[in-house]
C-alpha cells in the first residue's frame, strides 16, 4: 500500500536551500573562529588554532580524571596528575571534556615548580570523550578552563548548533557491521555462513556505465533491499575521471531515488575510492577528482534522502606510495605540493587536498588493513595499531584523520572503515590465521571487550560503520601469493568473529555493532515528529490522515505493521503552517502511520 502526499516535487528545491543555508552558517562560524584566534594569539604566544586529540595505547583505569562541565568557565589552574619518576615512561594524565568546551594545556618539567610554558599545539576541543595529551617523559599536565568571553561562548553555541544534527544514514548510536562480498557470492551465502545479516554490503561497479552496465548494480540493489540491508556502491572510473559527465551522475542519482521509493533502507555512494594512492587511473588528481565528486554529490543530494556520499581515501602511511602520478609543475602537482618544496612526499598532507568539501560529503572513511607485522609477514598487529592509524600517532607526518574530520570544532562527520581485514598469506608460515585475524578485529570492532586495545566504541564514537573485506585474492604486493582476508570461510574463525561482535557489552548493554534489521529499525524510527501513531479518518473525500505542520517544514510518512519497526514511504509532505490531509488508499487496521521531519544535511 502506498500513500500519496501533496507537492513532492518541492522536496529537492527545499533540500538544496537547506544545504546552502548550512554552508553559509559554517562559513560564518569559521570566519568568527579565525578572528577570535587572532585576538587570542595576541594575548597568548601559542595561537588557539591547533587542537590535539591523541590517545596512545597505554591506558590505566586508576588514572585521575578531571571533569569539565559543559558551559563552565573558571580561571584557576588545577593540577590533573603528576607522576613520580619510575612511572614516567608509561603513564599520562587524562582530562574529560564535555562537548563544546575548550581547554588550554600547559606542561611543567618534573621536579621544577617555577617555569610553566604552554604545551605546543595543545588546545583541547571538548567532545564528550576522554582526551589525552602526549607529554614528554617526566612532565605533568595542567589544564586551564578559559575565561567566559562572550565571543568564545558565541562560537561554542554556533558550532554546537552546526554539528549537532546527524548526517544521512548516520545512526544515533551503534556501528553498522559491513562486508565486501567475494565475487560470485551472494548475501544469502554470506549471511547463512555467519548466522547474522550484516547491515551494509559493498560491491564494485565501473563508472560511468552504459545501459547494460547498470544491470549488475540494479541486481545488487534489489538483493540488498530484499535483506532489509544497506548497499555500499563503490564507483570506479576505470576510463578516467575526465570521462564522467553530468548525465552519468543524474542516472546514478535517479536510480538511487527509485530504490528509496521502493523501500531500501539506504545507499552509500563511495566514489573513486583511495584517490590519494597511485594505483588507479583516478589516483592523485585532486582538482579533477573534487570536481567530479561534487558533481555527483549535487545530483545525489538533490534527488534522494537516504543516499549518502562517502569520501574514503587510503590510510596515509607510505604516501605518496611511490612515484607520484601528476606531471611536475602541472596544476594537479602544485595542488599536492602542500609545503611548496617542489616535490610530493611524506611531508605533504595525504588527505586534505582531496577533500571535496563539507557540503558534498556526508560520511568520511579510510581504507585500512593490517598488512602484517612486520610488513607482509603472518604475524598479529601490535596493540592499538588501529587507533594509532586513524589518529596519526607515531606515524610521522600523517594527520590525525579522526580529529580533523570527525571530532573537530566544525567537522563532525560520521566515519566508515569501508574496507578492512588482516593479512594472512596462505603460502607462508607464521602465526595462525585465527590469531592474526582475531587480534585485528578485537581492535577494529572493540566496544570494551578487549583490554589490550582501546574501547573504540566509547572513545571514537563517530566510527559508525566497519566493513570487512571478505575475499580470497592474489595480491601483487605479496608476490601474487594468495592472501585470505576472509573471516567467513573457516568455521572456527567465523564463530569467534560473530561471537565477539554480538556479545553483550558491560552492564548487559546490547551489542554495539548493528545487523541489518537493527540498523533499519534504528534509522527509520529516529526524529519522529508524531509521538503517537496517526489515526486514519473517514469523510466524504475518502480515508486520510491529518497532520499538523510547520510552515516550510518537510515531512515523510512511515508505516509499520507492529509499532516496532517503521518503514519509510515515498510520501513527502511540505508544511503549510496548518493541518494537511494525507490521502490513504486501501486503509488496513494492521497498518500504523507516523511522520518524521527530514533532516537535510
């Protein structure tokens, strides 16, 4: 049964207007931030521009924690912790900062109580998580809560308002379980082996595509929809970025819109992944890449509500991964030579030159694998390799990806790990396959159950999707040996994997990692505008629903057979400031209705 509402064609225009307003707000906030930073820099020799959110692998439950309440500003210095000399090498102080709060850190040499100097680059942005400052051995940390300047308070209020909303397909809590399907294998095959139905499935498609090339994508989306799951469509421009034209983008956007109307939970568009590598035809062309990404995003975002644009470079260790592709002195080369030293090397930023912009990106992500320890050896990863990678800790000049894109003052994008896995060479000796893969998934999917690794679910809560690369393939990097990245093939490995993901958390809380049905129910019941179901009314014009509306607000109708899991319909309602009638065809006592406001980002 379908419901039809008034003026659905207005929705794209309203969505575009909302996007423009959002970006104008962000530009205004950034401008205010820059001006206040300049003012504060004249007061303090260390500018309030660098923010640090680094969390190394040593964690101790007995560490003292200082709570800074949201909106609280005092000017007194408070010592958080000073450690005696024997503990210098492995103990660091913590501070708990609520979201929206800034603190300046200063350090004091151990044994000295006179000279106190600012700790370089250590302006903490409160995110409601435990933050750690990396001090040299033998130093203690002091935290100063800043004065309640009107301008600073204004910035906090503005940035909190701009980053509080969820992005498209972002769950309010939890993390989607994802899988890259092995060629020739179906969702039914994988789900039958695992005993659960993951929330997200990834496949790769040539882009742009001909009419016949669309058929595999259509079949994939149909298969995903039949399992109440979400699709990750990885678009690969094998003929080069320059071949992509507007009509190609329109076709993909309209295809996604048609599947949304048919009831698919959601679609991720992962365009030209790993663009910062040097192994694809679309690699290391930041100017052209951003142009095509934005073109695709424009049409996807204006035609859909549950299709998200995912920007996903490769983890930056080893950048630029050999000889850079751009010709010297070309515009693309100059765009990548960040420090203007005439070369592209590890001193240049491996992420930001490729970022298409906040208005075009819904999710950010990283391709991040364990490639052996040491490289290409069948050995488990070192503790907290995953956290070190996403934060850039102890990795030379690699930026802190998580802080920059997911936990900053303005950017709070949800993060995906669309591809991950643990290297196991079937033609070499070493540690057991279970030991290697288990050590990696206990880091990547850690929600408090692995003491040797950080609780990613708590400290990096913006990681909202992790996809395992469940494929056996020959890897050129490993001499064309057969590398088994899978967790689903061996019964003992998949049993241990599923048990870890689905085990209840501390205190009897439900699992953090979501299956397809859990994700669908969570997504489709958020931001509900009507607390109770709407009642079907009957009059001379036929059965209908009556919805009180706000002027210009956009709503979408949901249906449910049991008041538990709600399904989005293709009925969009534009608020008039008064009640609106929503016609209902073939009303049934077994169908319930409610309405949600659509959050356009």
